[in-house]
C-alpha cells in the first residue's frame, strides 16, 4: 500500500513541477547536468563500492564503463543543450511567401526510465541526462538486482538534483507494475525482450511512446587477416570486449565468434594468452573480472554448460565458483547450434567459437537469426565490409573493434527488430525525449483566392500549376495570358 | 528478466479488457460488417447497452474474438452454424495473412527491394498511376464521400503526386550514408549512419482521405526499400477496391500488396510479425494496434486525431481569417479531417463579429443553400451521421446553434453548423467532432485560451490567428500539439520540410518528405576502426595509472591523458 501511495504521490508531484514550466529553462537543465557531474565527482568512491558490492567490478572497470562514460555524456550535453533546444528553421516553398517554418523541440512531460542491473549507474544516468536535457520530469526505477547501486541512486540523486522533478523509486516487479499503470509521456526501457513486450503493452493503453533498449546475440566475425599481428590485435580486442565489461553481462557484449576453420586454433591460442594476461589464471583469484550478478543467473549459465555436448566443446576454462558467483572466462569450440547456448542470449563469460568453411557464410548465418544490437567484424576486405553492411541488419556495425561505439556520442545507439527500437546517446538522447513540434507562421497577405470554393475551371488550373510550383505558368494564368497559350 | 512473471498475467487481463471496450471503435473506424451488423451495433450504441457484451469479455483472445463476433453475427436459428463458419473464416484469414507475410519476407530477403532502381521504378509507377487514373480516383471519392472533384484533386491526387515526385527527386540524397565525426576516445576511426529498410511493413489507412492516407505512407515505405502491405479502410469501399486494383496493375506485387477487408482481416494481419506498423485512425484502435505490435516488439507510428483548437484574436484581418477557417473546416472533407479545426476560441466581444464573417464567407463559398452545394463532402456513413446528429441534438447544445445545422439523412448531408458557448461538459466538447460542427468558446482574455487548450489532451494541430508577436511566442511555448500554424489552417501538411505527426493522444512518430523515409528506415550506426591505436589502458590488469589516463581520455583532456601516460600526474 505504501508503495502505491509513493508512486501516486511522486507522479502528482512530477506533474505539478512540469506544469510549473521550470524544467523547460536552459538554466534548469544545465543546473541538473552540473549536479550530475558534481554527484559523480563527490561520490566516486561510494559508486566504486556499490558496484563492487553488486557485481564486484574493479574500480578501473567501473570508471571506464560507468562513471567515465556518464561524465563524458553529461559534459557533452552541457556544452550542446542550448544549441539542441533552439528551434530549427526549415525552408518553405515560395508559394507560401511570406511564411516561416521551424521545428520546435519541446519536452514530452513526465517520463519513466527503467534501467538495468549490468551497468546500473551508466544505464540509469545516461538516459536521465537525455531526459533532463530535453526538459522533462523523470522517475527513474533502477534494477533491484543491483541493490547497492539502486539504493545509492535513490539516496544521492535527491541531494543533488531538483527533487520535485527527478525522483528515484526503488523496487521490484510490484513497483514496476504500479508505475506502468500511470500515464507517462514517454517510457525508456533497458532490459530483456520479454519485459520489453510487457512495457510496450502497458504503454499502448495510454498511447505512450516507448524506447526499448534490448539485447541480442551480438556476433563477431573474424576474417582471415593477412597479417598475424592483426589477428593478435583482434584477439586482444575480443578478449577485452567479451570479459572486460561486466564479464560478458553486457547488451553489446560479444556473444559468439564466427571464424574460418583454419584460423580457429590461432584465435583460441591468442585468446587464452590474453585471458591469462588480463585476468590471471586462477578462478579463485580473478580480481579484474566482475562476478555473475546473482544465483539465478549463475544457475542459468551453469545450465547452459550442463548440456553434455556443450560441455564437450569447452576448450578453455569452464570452472565455476558458486560461493563467489564466479565463472571463469570460458571458450567453447563449435557447440551444437541447436543447444541453448546458441539459441539464447548468453549474457555471461562463455564464448562459443563457431567455425565456417568460408567466412562469406557468416552473412547467411546472421540472417537466419534475430537482428542483434551490434555486429563486430574484423576484416580488411572492403568488399566483405560492404557486404556485411548492406546484407545484414543490426543496431550498429563496428569494423575492427568491439564495444567502442558506446562512447561515440555522434552515433545513434539502439537496436532494430528483436534488439529493440528507438535510439539515444548525444543529440539522439535529446531527440528521444523531445517532441518535434512543427510550427508554420503565415501572414494574412497575400491571399490566394483559388484555394477556396466555389470551385471552377480557373481555380483547377491554378492549383495544378501551383502544385508543380510552376511560378511562370501561374503568372501567365493570373494575367489572363495562360488561356491564349494553352 | 526483471519482473516478468508477476506482471504478465495482470497486464494480459488488462489489455484484454481495454481491447474489448474498443471493439466498437474498431468496428466503426476501421472495420465494418454486413449491414445487419452495422444496424445491430448502432442499436447497441443508441441504447447504451454495452452490458450484455461485457459478460463475454473475461478472457478474450486478442485482437478479435469469435464470441463477440458471434454475438453480432448470429441469426437466432443458426448460431452454431455461424460460429463454425466464423471459426473457419478466422482460421483462413490468419493463414492467408501469414502466407502473405511469408511471401513478402522472402521477397525482401532476396534483396530486390533494396536497390535504388527498384524503388525508383515503383515510385514512378505510382506517379504514373495517379496521373493516368485521375478520373477513376475522382469517381471513387465521389462515391465514398461525395468529395468535390477539386478537393480530391487538391488533397488526394496532387498531394500524392507531390510526395512521389519529392521522393524521386531526393531519394539518392536520402539513401546516402551520413558521415559523422568521431571523438578522440575512438581515434583513429571514421563513422557513418546508414539508412536501411526495416523489412516488411504494414500500413493501415483510414476513410477520410482514403487515397492520400493510403499511398503517402506506402510511398515512404517504398522509398526506404521495404516490402509493404496496405490495408485501406473498408468504410470507403470504392477507393479501397480501386487501390487494390490499381496497385496490382501498376506496381511490383511480389513486394507491394493490398489487403481489403474489415475487422477479421485486420485482426489477422495484426497477429503477424511486422517490422513496422503505420496506422492512421482513431485513438481507440491505435491502442489495439500498439498492443498487438508489442507482442512482436514492432515499432509503430500512430497518426491519430484530436480536438484541434483555432484561437482567433481580435486584431486580425477578419475576412481572411474566416475564409481560412472555413477552408480548413468545411473545405476539408466537411470537417472529417484529422487536422481540421475542431473548435474556436475567441474573446466574448469578438465572437459576434467572427460569426458574422464566417456566415457571410460560408455563403460566398457554398451559396445560400449549402445542402445543395456540390462543393462540400457528405458524411461518410449512417453511423457517423447519427453520431454527429446526436452531438448536435444534445439538450443544451441544440439551442446554441447560431449558423446552419440542417440535416438530410437520405443524402447523409449536414450543413456547416456554428455553435456558440456550448456547455463545457457536453459530449461535443468531450470527443473529437470529425464533422461539420464548429463550436465557438468565448473567453474574457485571449490568453485564457491557453488554459482551455491545456486542460484537454494534446491535439494534432493548433491554429492561432493573431498579429501579436508576443502572444505567438507564448503560444508556441505553452501549447503542445503535433503542429502549430499561425494565421492559417491545415497548410502545414503540404510543407514537406515539416514533420507531420502527433504527440500524446494525437499519436506518435512523424512522416512527410524526408521524415517518411526516416519513418521506415533503421538508422544503423557504423564505426570503422583500424588495427592501430590500441591503448593498453583499455585492458586489464587494472592499475591506478590506467584510471587516471581514462579519466582524462574520456573527458577529451589530451594533455591530461599524455601526462597520465608518461606518469606525470
């Protein structure tokens, strides 16, 4: 009951704040963005602690993937928000002269953000930055699966940001359900396709637009690179991208690798080396590696490996430490394609390597599966690049690297098909939380008589010409000369 | 993953309920059945007896339920037979729809629709079709809506042609990848945004501009390289069947199809997995469409309507303002347009002058006897005629008619009607009018109009006639609407550089011009990196030095980054 009252009360307060119009001013938006910067600055250590508690993230990893990313985005928004807010002039056909057309971005109003547990700080604050930059009031519901971060956000955000306009509501599915019953002007969801469906169905009742940031099995294609050192760089980037960010528990994490038979062993060797160098060799002492978020996910991952034919395909790692919820970086070579590990998003430190006779087959391989959030491809073959670009579909395509698209503010971040819809980051975050209002200013003169009934042949002729923007013809028609020429 | 189990059951129940409440709407705006069904529905409406229906609504399957349908269709003596026949029909509808999507998906997968050449050929064919079959189009619209030829030409034929031509002219440019800058954190790299088709899309259109509102989104879908199914509204049957015939004749049927039909056909289509659904119509059906899309995580564009206000200041050129209001209200399908002004707000003092001007300009446009005028559309069908009649005949409303309001049920005609100062709580001020009735609300001070507008759901368009620059600025900042036009009505739809679409209850997503292309495209982010420029700081084992480096790096602080690298900081 208390939770219901909290949701209702917060909602009412947010509406009131939005109606007061104060969230629309540049000053308010900038002040909030600055508050986020200050919050991160003041509480860096607490954030490291919270992330360590929830996921055992190393502080450097936490800084790279959470604090640093948000600092960068907040700074970027801070420097651009005024420019983004300015109405955009658009050209208007001469026929409407004198007129002025512009697109005026306005905040939606009350927005709801559901964030996820794997990057509990950045996936909460990144959309929040967009919502605030666009001038909205916000309720943020962090994931209850990262409780330390959730309670950190709930405790700290009200101390820094305008607490009548930005609220954090903690809770699990009961609270989520209560929140979804309210009428929002926009819902931004990061999480799984299953919950995405529920969120969108609830939004449909109120005709609320949604952005769904889901996941998917993001493949990495490794072409046979002519230069052996390039394979090493690729393996390094794969090892860093797979196990680095939250130990594979990332929506843009590498799910599996496609490679030609003949270079599979070189890749595996190189990956092993990097694993040892990056994360150490002992499963009981992997301090540079995040743990699995909870028992349920640990069991889910263990079950993936329990399938005997999958277990048989393990070529590296595979040890589990249930007490510490730790799973060692694990490489599998050609697990059966119909096994769960190849049909479900893995979301953990298991890396299947699938070999193909020819790397060209990867296109068909990808196209027979749902569209992923990202495709990574290591290749120097320009034709193959073009082929990947035009013949497959995914949220994004990254050549010769992994994960780095997340820090690129000028690129839209978002999925397609099963990996979601809508996009954010940089200006796209602002757009995601703004309505682009079309504004057309007309004057009372001149008045084009042929617009109005009663209709006759002259007016028909006029309109025909007008739609062709045939100004010369119009002049002739108006001066009465048209008929002599026609 | 987070809270799925607990939430799903209760949400299912809820969506079930809302869907049922909306079946009326689906029937009225998207669907239609045999005449007897129509009558049955109207009777139910008249008696307000939704209760017997609700009894059957506990666990209906979405989006169309056989028991409900049976209730409407059944003859007393053959209930079981009807039920069986209808079950069979439902199954075959779904099978047909699923087969159709499968065929189109195969075509899309073949890559044929992606080529520039294919897109251009189809668009040219549509332009040619509109050019060559102008007469057929005019005739169909005359049949469906008695739409005057000139109106058809202006708002259906020319606009469609215009969209085609613009797409043909700009397509090359639109399809080009957009280069974007990359930041230092990914140096050395280059990046671009590539527009790719979404796949197989569904366009559900409506009856008031049945030609334009069908083809305009289809043009966008084709320009973006999608395979597309169009479901025109069966409430404009002549245009629906003309579209089916013409598209079969003119465009590539392996990728572009028309499905005609009513609720069962629409429901069967909505059960399929689409890559985008573009719907034009009512809020109530909009909800059904979006809920159906949610099952497949399909993005939607909803072009709905709303009560569009037109605010009139006293400092305006009265004659011009009156003419532009009339052109937008009655000159647009007799008020049956989603962007037509729904009601007027003006000051108490100015209202009589405005009414006089409207009255005399109406006479100018449609003559002394507007019921005889050939320059005005009729009401689309008996259901809508009755709905409008009821709005007008509500007790406290009827006596407020100050101009017009004559009706002729046989011809489904309603003359332009102006109503002054009707009560706020009357039905006519509650729902979208979508017809030739124009209420005028008066306020003490023009600025009070903002509160009137903001107390209602966000409209698709808001019009403001004034020369006061300060008020204009306030209006833009205070009024939320899909689009705003000063000193005119409806003309913003013809400006292809402006996005057209609603906000809040007037819909989501926008189209027209380049926006149509974007509406049916996925914007794929592409980042090109080289094998060089690999900083060890990205990788574990993590050290304090790496942290210092990253801090500077992500903030774009080059000096700091260098210092961290050489160990000075």
